[in-house]
């Protein structure tokens, strides 16, 4: 995601905060969630690229190595 991703997340949060209707707020909230999920995947990918093992990531999530692999491995199929 890089720096532009953080900019998008901040903009989405601002859109939630400044929404003038419930519909606009829900729409902005949905976009914020999508961006946050993408950011989370990117951060896990970065952690893997920096040598963090699946077991260590699993500990951070309070789950098993297999649990985080199932959630995030689709983006990290090159390394195990």
C-alpha cells in the first residue's frame, strides 16, 4: 500500500467524520474498512518480507500459524 495507502485511509476516515447523512457515513465506513483490510494484508506481507515467521504473526493475532496462513497466505504464496 505504501504512503498513498495511508493517505487513502486518512481520507476515508475524514469522509466518515464529515459525512452529512447516515447513508454517506455508512458508505464512507465501508470504504474505510476495505482500505483497512488492504492495509492489514500489506503490513503482514511486509512483515513476511522482513523475515517474520507465520508462527510469530499468529501469536500477534492470538491464533495459530495455520490460522494466519489461511487468512493472509493468498497474498504471500511465494514463501512459506
